[in-house]
C-alpha cells in the first residue's frame, strides 16, 4: 500500500505548495490530543452482510462505475477537455489497485451501506503532485473542528488497523441523506433496522416451514411398563434414527412394543405479501426497484433512475473533486472536474439510431461516435464530424457553399479532398452496416 505522504500529520513544518489552500499553515508542531474539540463520530455500518442491500449496492455502484471523469477548462473561447497528468490519473487508475470503474464502484457501494464514502488524497514528498486517491473502509472515524477552526478527519483504517488524522481538505467525502449532522450523511442502519429485522424474521419463518414439511411429528406409545428415563431414551433413539435429514424417505421401522401416532401438522402460509412489502420499502429507501436490479429498465425508466439516483452522485463527485484536487487559481481560470454518463447506454437500438442519426446529420457527433452508439468498432478517418449538406466536415461548410478552396490549389487541396473522400466512405460503410445489421 505504501506510505501516506501529505495527509498524515507528522513533525514536518509548514507546507504551502498551492496544491491545497494552505491547510498545513496552522500545524507547525506535533498534532495535539483531541481535547475540547467539537465533532461527529459514527461507527461503520452493519448492512454489508444483508443480501437485499448488497443487491441494491451492486446495481447502483455498477452504474456509477460507468461515469467518465473529465478535467475541463471552460473560458470565453469555449470548452477544452484536458488530457494532463490529473486527467489521465482519474480516467485510468486513481490508485494502484483500482481502475476508474473499481474506484467509482467502491465509492458508490460505500455510499449505499453507510451514507458516507471517504477517499484519502496522496501526494508526493514535496506536495507538488497528486500520486493517488485511495478509497478507505474504516473501522471507525471522526470528523471534528479543533480550537483553531481547522476541520480534521480521524479514522482507523480497516486495511492495517492503524489510526490516522488528516486534514478534511485531503479527503474526498461523498454523502447521502445529508440532513441531520454538520459533516455526515445519515446512516441507513437505524432507518432500515425495522424493515430488515422483519424481513429476517419472515425468512426464518419460511425456513421453519420448509423444515417442518420434511419431518415427522407425533408421539410414541410404549406397550410395556417403563419409567420416565427409559421412555425418554426410546423417544430419543426413535428421533435420532428416523426424524432427521438422513431419513429422506420418511419411513420408520418399529417393533410391537412401540406404536407411533402421527400428529397432522397445519402448514402455515408463507408470508409472501409481507415480505414483498418490506423488501419494496427498502427499495424505495434507495430509489430503486426490481427492474433496476435485473437490468430490465425501459428507456424512460432508465432516465428516471439516472436522474434520481446516479446523477446526484455524479454532481457530488464533480464538486468534491474540483474543490479538493484543483487549486483556487485553476478554479478561477474556469477549470473543473465533471463525471459524465452516456444516457443512451440503456436505450433500444431504434432509439439510438433515431437520436444518433439526428446528432450525426447536424455535425454534433463523429462517425466513430455514431458507430460506437450502434455497437460497431471505430474506422480509420472516422473521428470527423459530418453534416448533411453533402457530407462535408463541419468546419468546411461555408467554404463548400461559396466555392472557396480555403487553402488554395495544389497538393494541400488534393490531400484535403482525399481525406474528405475517405470520411465519406467511412460514413457510407457505417450506414450500410447499420441497415444490414452488421
């Protein structure tokens, strides 16, 4: 795992690198004990072993994992998608053991289980570069404000069992149900306890019904005189021999001294309606339903699920990453980090073709983007935008209409025409493959 650089308080002195907003300026000496400090402490949740919540966490986290992080610079000239070191770190591998998908999946699942997700930012030795962002699972944690009004995050890491204290500025903190405490989202443990306890009790009832349906019930009449101890032994021997899982046939053999009288059992009904209601109550708490868990959403249902569940997480991620990873100077120049999604990923092929075709004809989508939307691979010279004038590049529309060649005659014009011809051929291939089903 390596060693924490930057976030952990040690006797380092003052660091003012511009990476974070002078968080370390107030800490010139060893960090003092947590006395006379105000804060909030919450242990980790207890829902990780519940199968219903686990299925919900998996469904939500898989969709959050599909979000694409982008470092964006927006100014009066337009928007630029940056491809610098930070952008590559976020798009490929935020920390050594996790891809971006795993990273976002972990954040979202922690959010479902505990309503709080924490990821610690690691820096290099001189705090000039972010080296990784590590999601952490904690045994316990505390967010508090010391007497100098510095907000700190103290946690016991589940990975090594050690306790660390870091500036809150060095923690990506995503919250759910942020409505009761100053720092923390409201834990679902207490709010779901009643429903989950009743579901567990109902499950035990079903288990008992199944067990009883495969067992004998009755009493033994012993035809000879016997004391209580002997009767107990006879009953126990009979039960061990015939009333267990090994006696799958349900047949018992007894002699003339013993007579078995079966007692008819009334099989109670399985409380399916109650179990369904309680399960749906948990679904409503997280904003999901059975279709979300089984990936059978229609186009409109997917949009609703995205806007209600996934998009709020994406917005929080954008704000937190922008504020915690970029300097105030970068933010002032219009830099930001966003997490975007392809809203057509659950659309039918017909919907994709309709929307994608309109975007393609208007020059809003490249040939390869359209091919990817229709489940085809990229083609050479396909990263150009075309419009339906005569399928020319979007930037050459005015030149084409007025008959200007832009760059003059000669070799440059010939190369330009060749490239345009190849783009037209790629567009034609994409159209034919779509019509013929690949």
